[in-house]
């Protein structure tokens, strides 16, 4: 159908246009098309048709670009970016006193911001003013009326901000052009297109009212003939009802409609589709267009794309189809763009992906924002971690993992001064600790240097800045850190995208803050804090999208349905044809007026016509595809449009996976060879070097799977004598070992290798509350000082209970007060120690006194927090046993919480204070994965011999639970004979218990010797424990890099 103001019309229109092209008169026809992509394709098509393929002027525009050029003839046009529009919308909300949207005056959720911004843009495109909106309020009531009234106010403020800053959106430009007089429009048009005689608009299915007004004005220009070509079939309202509405609107403006089919696009399905697709009239017989339409069904979205890729690969390899003759399109391309990139790269398919990228998903931009977040949040730990984990900002003095660990150990949450003060405290502190992080003063100093260096870099943003200063300083920061060079070096497969993201970001924030200066009469006198700029910047980044420049004629086009309208390809794949993707589910606009909201019927009609348009883009064969599941669980339904298409077509499913003779990608070759254990398949690899490498990898993998504990380097058996590993293991030969290190190795040598050799440390979030270990250290310190004072002052707890209680609580209060200087103790933790609700009787300290008063044995508390090996006690004194040697290569270190002695019978007990009170069982003792009690017994015996010059025998090893629970609190003996404790046993049984403890010591020392030998020899295989899941794997932080599950699965 043709719409024109002319009273007559000839079917020869297209021939007239064709003749002008063939005769080199392309400048006499202005083509109006719906998309820029169609404009580019049409330009190429016209160039190919012109004599000698040489042409100087080809007038092709969209309605918007035409309006933009008409506007800009006399005055430069300043178009608002999505970023600027989002920032101005936030300002519009903040300018108004709102009740319904009162929360939006501070923060607007990004989803709501985008929806309202798009809604306001649509209002402008449709010529709707705030006054018009306010007049429509009478149709509503209650909170709905309040909501819409406030939206009208915000919309008015939004439009006013655009006027103040002299910025425009698409709707603003068309409105301005429509306000030009006919004479002014004609003069501008003639300046732009002096030779144009025919204006031909085609490919459209709908127009807004302002667009219709503009086209009407163009039709009235002297010397111009305007023709609007609409695809229309009178007898199929189910498909063409929206086009019919457009026809009626133009006819009301004085246009005439004439039947016109045009020359078509070479698609043999077009006529049949226009007559029968979505037509309510049933057809008697389905038509079968052989090889015209096929169906691909994927298990999920990834499988769907893999099948499409395989089919395309077949075209390219067998039919020599040029890649640019193939198109893959989706309605919601964002559901597929990531998968497309991965799969097409894997299958070696060249492609042009036209999806618009979100600026806030690219690492260069994220890294810059994270840097500003550090200063804006005063070195909040998460912001600091994000910066140090970025590849664009690498620490020089310390590793990023060290910085994480220092923050976690020192419980640093935020504050630059807090970072420096806490680190300085531990650098200056003389007390030794077994903690590898806190005892390493060089490491602490290095972390401090990194924090100071970061502060020095960002200090320029600390003070308030003008709208000119901030972008200048931000640009200086980007160049100071050499971001452009780093983007080129660090980008691998996405160089172009990363480079474009950075340039788009710089251009965006430069323009944004330049435009915002127009809001103030004297912008140089207006200064704002960093948070103001960061807030605007984050809003702008979240709203900014960009495209990569298309490479003409390169690769398979991957785009969305809107973009491919009017184009033509040999082979087209329309993917994602499941309900929810296409058609999309109708969702009424919650922020819009009912009278302007799209009805469900109109929504469906619009998407039906889009489906019809995409079906016509194929000239040889069309493939329709959909996934059965979202992921693995959520079942998806085929598109209702696909169901409607099957009513008029015979559509055969293509079973691509049945062709097992093909290998489509290198990764498939590897997978197939591995699954079949077939090395001969590797003969298909051309590179001899690559073939040898893969062959070696297969042998390694096979050995690891079939013999997981065989002495083999890739099973964790490292050659300690080898040149490249000697340095790594050398320091563990003849060094001092802690009990926790040995227990870790006994449980899982591989975990020991990761934690102690490679020093991999899972990130632990810093907590403002006291960690269990710190709580334990605090209680240790309190009890140690209390017991030492009792012994020194010879207090009798039975007769001086009150004095002892006062002493204990005074010591605790003093320790807690000192701790609070560099740490924070929660209210509940203080309550547990000093007394719940102020009641001393309801406290850990009170429970401890009760247990001490209840003792009836003949043992005396004699030694407290006794170090052995190369440790010092809390007073800074060296261990009495400097080197606890077991064999020539085994040295141990540790600290015994308490030793009680029976001086009469020459027996002793060792105590291990624990918050949890968990006691080792006999199995753990025999396996050597619980060594603390037997090693304490062994060390205590040597310490007493050294200190008292007498031999004492081990009566018991005791776990002393400090858990705040009357039922669980107190000493619990580790039983070695018939589950009997030393205190309740008779003389004969006591002798057996002592002997059993001696045997346990001997057994554990042999275990320790074997463990240290394994560590020194480089034996770091997976755990061999039968109950490894329960004892090791369940709470392991290294599951993601461990292959134990692979072994267990066979």
C-alpha cells in the first residue's frame, strides 16, 4: 500500500526510482527508512547498482536523522546522552516535594530510573506535555491519582531542565521541527537536499503523531512528492490491524491510499505469510515449502546456540556460504549475547554482534569507579579490596591476598587512619604470636605502604571540587595509572570492547559535567564533595550503552529482530522463540497513565508484525529455534507465534546432533578423545608441538584418575631435590612446626600445600565483632594472670572466695579495656565474660571459679601459658625448652595453657582451653589428626624435668571447655583406657592410664616424625582418610581447586 497526497498514483514508482539510480541520479530521491542499519544496507545496495559503482550523494535518512539535520541547519544541536538524561531525571525528582515518591528524592533504583526515563522519552516522542498529563488526572483517584500527579510534576521539571541546559532528546527535536513554518522548513530542506524530487519512506509499520505531522509537512513542500510504502493485507486484520490504524491516521491528514505490492524481497514465503499468518480464517491445507523452514530445538539456551553454530559451520565448510550471508537474530538478544560470544569463538565462526554493551559491565570503567569509591567511603574495606583485586591497579609492596588477610586479622572495617593506626600497633608490639600474618612485621609494613600509596594517589579527590575540576582530576587519574596502555596489554579477546568502553566513559563524563555547568550562573564558585560526583557518575555509567563499530561484510550478523527488519540474507536463524522471550509477556507500565499505556492487544499485535517482518528477511532457508529449559530445571514453552506458524506450514525439526561423524571445534575433539580414551583422534591435529603437549596431558590425566595416590608429580609428589622446587621446600627442612600445621598435614597434605607452601588464603570478611580465636586469647590472658596471681599471693580459693572473685573480675575488666583501644568487643561478649545483665554469677568467670572451687584432687595449678620451641611467654621471656627435638629433622613449637602437678605422687595433667569444648576421640588420636594433647603431655614432661629437675608422669590430658553453658563448661579428660578418667580410677587403673598416655605419646611422636618427613620430602597428595568428607572436606575452603570429587566419582 502507498500513502501519498497525490490524487493519482502509478505502479511504476519503484521503476522510476530504479531508473534514477541506474542513471546516476541518486541525489534526486530521499529514502526514509526505520533504522540506521537499514540505511547502511540500502546505501551499499544502491552503490552496487550505480554505473561504475561510483556515486557522490545518496540521500538516505531515518525520520529522526532527517529532523536532526533540519534543526541543525542554523543552530548546532546538543543531544542529551542516556547518561545525561538519567542524571537530569534524578535532579527532577530532587527538585520537587513528593509524598508518593519521597524515597526517590535520595535514591532511585536503577530499574525504576530506566523505566521512568524511557517513559518520559516516549511522552516526548508522542508529543505529550505535562499540562496534557494533568488534564487527564480526572480519570483516576486515590493513591493512583497522587502517583500520576507527582509524575506530571517531575516530568515538567525534567523538561524544564532540558530547556535550561539547551539539551534535546529525539522527541524534542521532532517537536521543534514541527514548529517551523512551512517556508522555513522548505528553505532548510532545500539547503540539505537541493536536488531531491521524490521522498520515499518504506519499511515502517507505525508512526507517532509528531512523526505523522512531520511527514505531512514534507508532503506539502513545493516540488516534492512524498510516498509512504506500508506492507498491508486488507483481509488479515490479525496481522495488519496496527498498520490499518496508521493508514487511517494518514487518511485523516489528507493522504490517499493506493494498493501497491512493490517488487518484494525475493522471499517466496512473503505473499503466503501476509495472507494467512495470524489470520483467524482457517486454511484447509498446510502448505509445505520444501527446504524453506526448519526447526531447531535445544536442551537449553547454550545447547540451542551450539546447534545453530554447528549448522552455520556446515554451511561455511560444505556450501562455501560467505559468513555475511547468514544472520542470527533474537528478540531479547541480552539473553544470548554472552553465549554467542563464547560458542562462536569456540567454533571459529566470524561474527558481528550488534548488541549494545552496558558501560558498567567493563573492567576498565569498574576499576575507575572502585578507586573513587575508596576515597568516598573513607577506605571501606570492601572498596579497598575491589581496587587491589583489579588487574588495572596492582599492589607493588604486598600481594592483594596479604592486604585482605591483614584487614581480616585486624578487623579493619573502614577509615584511612584506622588502617594506619591498627597496622602500626602490631608493627610496634613486641609480643610474639603464632599467626603468620600478624607476626610478620615486614609484611605489615608492606601493607601499610600500599594503603599510604593508594591514599596519596586519591588525595586530590578529598576536598570539594568544581564541576570543571572533577572531570579534569578524573582524567588525570586515568592517565596517571596508564589505563589506556593497560587496556591494550590486558585485554585478550575483547580489546576493541574494552578500548571503546574506556573512550566512551571519558567522553561521557566529560560531556556530562560540562553540560551540568550550564545549570549554574557561576559554576567556578560552586564546589561539591566527591560523593556528589560519584553519585552522578554511577547513575550515568549504569545508563550508558555503546556499540562496537560494525565491520562491513564481516562475519555472521548477530542482532535483534528490530534491527534486521527490511534486510535480506540467504540463511536466517531466529532464536529464542519461547514464550516470555517472544512474544514477551505483557506487563502494564506501572508509572504511566492508563490512557497512554499500551493495551495487551496492541502489544501482541506489534510483536506479531515484528515476527512477520523477521520471517521475510530470508531468501533461501529459515531456521527457527527455541530452548526446552532455562538452565536445567525451569521448563520453557515454545512461542505461541511458532505454534501459529505451524498451523500454516509444515515445519521439520533438524536433528543436528545425529551427525556424529563431524567434529566442529577443537574443544570437541579434545572432549571426544578424552571420553573415548582415544589418542588416535589427536592425529587430526596438524601442529606436532600441540599434538605432543595434548598427548602428555592425556597421559597425566589418565594416571591421576586411575592411580590418584601413586607417587607421581601431578598427584602431589613433588621432587624436593629438583632445582625449581628446592627453594620452595627448603625452609621446611629442619624448621619448627606448630601442632596446627602438623594436624593440617595429617588431615590433608594437599590442603597443607595450598595453605602453608603456596600460602593461598581464602578471603575472610573483616568483622567488627571479636573472632572466636581472639575471644579465646582474651580468656586465656585473663585466666593466666588470675592463676599466676593466686599462686604468687598464695590465695586459698576455698577461704578467700570473695577476694578471688574481685581479683578475677578486676583482671578481666582491665584486659577488656586495653583490648578496646585496638579492637571492639560486642555487648554480648562483654556480658558473657563479666555477667549477663550485670549479674556476675551469670558469667564465664563465675563458672570458672565454681569449677576451681569444686576440685577435690591433689593436683596443684603450677604453670600457665608455658611456651616451648621458639616462642615467648606473655612477659617476653623465652621458652624454657628452646628446641623440642624429636628426631634430627623434627622440631616443635607451641604453648601449653596450663600444667597441674601432684607433687606427692609425681604426676601431672595438661589443660587445653577451648571455646567449643570439642574433645578428640580415640580414632583421631590414632590417626594423628589430633596431636595437641599427646604433644602437650610430651612437652610438659620435658619442661617439668628441666624446671624441677624431677621426672613426672602424664596422668591426663584435659580439654577445658570455656563455652558459656553450665552443662558444657569445665574440664573433660581425654580418656585412653576403657573410657575411664584418671580422677575416678583406682590405683591399678591409674597405672594403666599412665601407661596408655605414655604409649599415646610414643605413637604420636612416630606419627609426627612421619608427617615431618612427608612435608620435607614434598609429599602433598589428596587426603587418604576414610571419613575425609566428615573430617576434612566438608568445611574445606579449597573445594574449587581440589579434584577429590573427581576421584570419588570414579
